[in-house]
C-alpha cells in the first residue's frame, strides 16, 4: 500500500500531538524537587527510580488512550465530565502547591528519604511519584481524549492510530526519564531560591491547566445540551 505525502504529514501531526498535549500537563520539572527529596543525593537510586517512573507513566498513558473511552462507556461517564473532574483535581493540586509551605514539605520528605530502602524507593515509584504527581487525573483525562480521536473506520486504521499514540507516549516517557534522572544536578544548580520560584511557577501553570480543562468540559456539555 502506497503511503502518500499527505498521509505522512498527518501521521507526524498526530505523533506530535501526544507530547504537545501531555508534556505541559505532566510537567516533569514540577516534580523534580519532590523526586530529589525522595532519593536524596543517591545518583544510582535516582536513575533506577526515574526509569521505573517513566515505565509506569508509559503504561498508564497507553492504557488510558487504548481503553479509556471503553471504560467510560461501561460506567456511563461522558468525556466532558472526565475533563471537568480531572481539571478540578488538577486545579486543586495547583492551589495546594501555591498555598503550601515548600520548605516544610521538602524537609519532611527528605527526612523520610534518609531511611528508605531500595524496596521502599521502588514502591514509591508508582504512588505518589507516578500517580498523582506525574500521570495524575488531568493527564489521564487528556489521554482518554486523545484516544477518543483515534480513527475507528477499520481495524487497520485503529491499529495505526494506536501505534502512533504508543510512539507519542514513549517519547513523553523518555522526556520524563531524562528530566528526572538529571533533576538532582539541576535542582542543586538552581539553588533553594530558584527551586522555590520554579515550584510556584509550575503550581500556577498547573492551576491554569486545571481551569482550562474544566472550561473545555463545561463548554462541551453546553454544546451537547443544545
């Protein structure tokens, strides 16, 4: 089967759509300070934990894009409602980050990190590092929305769309791994003041993303009502 230039351009656009949509929501830079506080200065532990978080995030993203819409259909939940619920949780997380005292939180987490074994670090790779800090409700809602846009005209078209989505999710997971892996050096370089500014900035962006998700869901519900 001949692949036309328009088809290649379409596939590239769909491939880029996944990281462009998900990376601002995941925002691995916002979890870098928590990641560093979890592993301390253990470079080898940070590499293993970053790899496990990336693998977990990849699985969550692919599962949400592949079967998310079917799960929603099973429970009778519409996609706009998922956007509103996910946006509410994302906005609440951003608000808590803005109103919290980062110094106190990081001190507690860092104290716990001193006594953590390798098994405990691995257990922490999913909760809270993967969910909800990396692939939280907002990311899952966005993945479900991306999955709903995959072509279903035929099994071949669906498999092609799923393959593109998987490649996009893999790219996102690689970015997450690289950022978290080097976050120990980055956080040490920017210093406490830069870390605090970065946290507050990312918290504000997270709040805005949550409000945008809620607004989009509300707008879609109003359109369906008319």
